[in-house]
C-alpha cells in the first residue's frame, strides 16, 4: 500500500481477508463492506460518491458490484495517491473479464490462501521453500535438518483439519468440522457462486464439485468428467473455471520446454484446502494425493510472498516418468518428489534423476519429501527431507 493506489486482496471465503484488512489496513482508513445494504445501494447507484466519501477506504466484498471498479479507476486517474483503496473479495478479480482491464496498471493483486501448516500451529511462516531457491543446494540440509512442529504431528491429521482458521484451530471434533464444511459449501453455492455466475442447476454443479474432490491430484480430463456426471464438456469447462475463479481449486500446469521428449500437457487438479476436499469427497482417511495437496496448499501461500512469483508445476512424460512438483524461477528449477513412506530407496528418486538429466543447465539439485525423520543425501544431488522439516523448518541458528 506504500507504492500502489489500489491493493486488491482476494481469496476464498473464510480465509481471513476481512480480518487482515481491518487489522493491517492502517488506523486512518474507513472500512466499508458491500454486505451492508446501504453501501451496496450506493455502490450500484452512486459509485463515484461512495469512493469519494473517505480519503482512504477499505471496500470489502467488492466482487458484488464490479461496476464500482470503474469509479475507482476514475478516482485513481485523477490522483494516484498510494494506498488509497484496499479492496477485498471472494473471487480472483484478475480472472473476471473486464475487471482486470478496469484496474490494469493501477492495482497490485494479492491472494490470501488458507493457513499454512506452520500457521495452524501458531508458528507463522510458509515452510522452507525460500531455502530451495535462495540457498546453495550444499546448504539445504543445514536449513532443513529440524522442524518446529510438535512431536506428535501427523500429516493425515493436518489434511483433515485443512487451513481455514475456524476448523483448523477452533473446532476439535470431526463432527463439528463436518458441519462447518457442509455449511461452507451451502453458503458458497447459494451466495458466492450465484454472484459470480448464474447457475440454474445447482445439483449438477454439486456433482461436479464432488467429482473434482474425488479426482484430487489427477490430471484433468474434461471429457471423462463430463461422461461420469452426465454434463456437456463445455459446461464442465465453465464450472471448473468458476471453481478456480472462486479459489476452490487450482489447476497445476505441466512443465515443458521445446527440447524435451513427449510430455503430458493436461493440468493436474488440486484443492486450495485439503480439509474441504476430504469433506466433499466423503473420504475417511487421507491418501497420497492429499499428502501432495498439503504441500501444494503451503506452496500457494508461500508463492504470494515472492516477487516475482515462482511457477508451481508438475512434470510427466508419456513414457511414465513423473515428478510431483517443479518450482521454476528464471534461474533455477527445483524438482520435488513426494512419498508417504517412512523409509526410502534410491529407486524412489529415479524420476528425479531423469528430470535432472533432461534439464542439466537449470537443475543443480532435487528433493524427495518423505514421512521419515532424517535429512540426508539419498543420491548425488538429491536430498531426502522429512515432510515436517520442509513445512516448518527450524532456523539453523536455533538448533
């Protein structure tokens, strides 16, 4: 807010956007929400008067009236005072057609994802991902050798809790969390979704939501999904876009460059919150895909803290070689394999070795994340790191 006239804070409902905006927006800023009918009426009928009411203003739930953004554009064009407008909303405004064009060159976009694993334990931070990009690989083991998570921490429990503040930190029983997730879905379907786009058949949309939760971690095949749930492929494509725009799912693109062998080009589907995905799928116990999703959730939150933002990708060839996650920056590729096992074999890293041989100029080291206790070099250039250490590492100086 010290540099841009408009800051747009978006993310799924209940991630804490309003709380963050009110607590960190500054004491000289008026908070107004379009959930207030008076404010909504003025946003629709006299938007220029609304944006001129206060010198600095936070406008919450701004996706309810996209035309309001044109009034903000006009005000910004008259005077580009840094930090004048803080906008929040439960939709990705960058993906909402004319919205992004309205604020082009005037706004910076930030996304608030569900809490990271460390945050749900009151530790703060978003894992050890900075180490992988900012440190020489020879120092990785030093910074990823210990964890701040409590001794009894289990990833399965973390997946069930998810990262929404209420179920992750305040609801102790599975029944209470189930009721919360059920209410969340109902509010999403009846309120947020209808504001983004009119959906006449909510039952069919709910079938797609459940099908997406059951396909977590898989490559997206729209024709297959359409056949399974009895919807046209074009409708499936549109509904997946709405889920992504409202921060429920993320489509992880594949990594590819021209010089590679034949690669799979379909994106992989993950949910931004593993707890919600498990509840929607009716799953009792998390599986390997949910373990990957725990990491993806933390990665998405961490990526918002980096400028420029790294790419989070995956890699797979038609021959069957696959790497679960690939971090890409202009100068470095970091391939990451995720294993639920507590012990590893060198063969567990064979696809990482294939990737490193395919892209030797940009890949100096790789990571196998597993559920054991020891950080060690599994093979040349391939570090084995306990999951708990990566999600909440203890600074080397603390040890």
